[in-house]
C-alpha cells in the first residue's frame, strides 16, 4: 500500500465534507444523501512495493473502482462511507507477474461539531506468478488506521490534547 493511496482517501473525505457543507435552513427537514461511483485505470512502470527486489521494474496496470455514500443530517452529523477496489497487475521483463485478488480500502468517517472519527481498513492480497503461470508466492497487507478528534476549543484544527486516539496497524506477509 503506498502513501498516495492513503492521501487520496483522506482527500476524498475532506473534499466531500467541504462540498456538502453544513445543513442549511432550506433543507432543514431532510438529510442530504449523496451516492457516487467512478472507475479509472492507470498504467506506469514501477517495482512491486513489497516482497521482490526494488530494482526489478515492471509495467503496472491498476484499475480503481470507487463507490461512496455521504449523509449530512439536520442535526449536523456528517458521515461518509466508501470502498475503493483495485485490480492490480504488474508484468516483469522476465515474464513473472503479480495479480491482485482482494485489494480494497474500506473507509468510514463520521463528524459532528467538535468530534470526528475516521476508520480506514486496507486489505490487499496478491499472488506472484512465474513466467509459465505457476504461483510462486503471495503478498498480503492488512492495515488499520483509526483517528478520533475532539475539537475542544472550536478552531477546527488539531491542537495538543485533542487527538484522543490514533491507532495504526500494518501487517505485511510475503510467502
């Protein structure tokens, strides 16, 4: 899992919250629900992030499919839930390749004035294949990020003592 992937998810949550903004008197009688989905494919050269030598460069093709739902309630509670699924394949000059199996990010963000919680879970399972198509290894990543923020002074910034919990778990296995 790369840093760009995490930054993209945090940016998506922040942008959605900014676009929807707080409930207004015009919509005071109902929650605002927004559902979105998108997909895009990128191709580039890079090493496999884990498990193989970093000087082994291959052609990466990755398709990201995102689905989300955000809800802004009249009581000023905002939630967003989204799933990013990735179809990942990297092909190396010697014929070896890596193909993703389950590869997704699950995100839940809940905010109300002065209190926010963000949970992110990444599941990434890939199989490494020899040039003849025989499976020769596996890569698995399981990551969990959890943040709880209490804005005690109302300035919408994280100040000392306001980040109640930050849990990071990252488990990588190469077999």
